[in-house]
């Protein structure tokens, strides 16, 4: 048995949780709605797209033996401003604001994923590809084409 430590997960369909904002940042603008992230624009977080995390979980679940007990999912470290720019590259009119009056988020901003890459050949899409996929799925759900 092995454990997987996930970074901040983003993707379509999330409704609640401490880091729901990681999904709202693209899902809400895809619906034409504004979003305010609960940290300053310069805050750094490590993100993984939900489908990449699911692939890691699946590959670990079918692996008969493990070299380690604990694995990190890894992810892409970006600032809030960089994340907003990735969303705006797809949705130029996205209204994304930040809470500059709040402290940085308490999450890990960098994760070493060398174990999982070596052991199961894990690769993840780029942050830009993940954001694009997230927006595409969110737009399809809004239009009723899931």
C-alpha cells in the first residue's frame, strides 16, 4: 500500500472544500462570472489538473509493489497572477481579482515528484494545457454537453 500527497487540485465540477478556488478560477469565468481568489496575486501555489491526479492514483493502484510508501503528486508552481494570465489566455474577458489584504495561502508551493515519475512514469500536462482543458470542460457543462 502507498500514499499519495496531492498538491492543489483544479478541474471542473468541484463544489466545496478548502481549495475550491483552484477550480473556480477557471470554471466561473467560463460561465461569464467573476472570481476573487483568497490570497494576494503574488502568492505561489503548486497545482495539478484533476485528470493527471486520477491517472497517478490509477497507476499506483494497479502497481503490485512499491519502492516507497509515500509519493508526491508534483505539480506546477505558479503565482496567482500567472494563473490568472493562463485563464485570460483562453478567456480574455475573465474577471479575476485577488485579496491583497489577506496573507499568502498556507499550501505547499513546490513538490518533488521524482519518486512517482521514476516509479510509474508519471507525466502531467502543462499548466496551460490543464487550464485550457478545465475551461473547455466547464464550458461544455454549462452548455449541457457533458
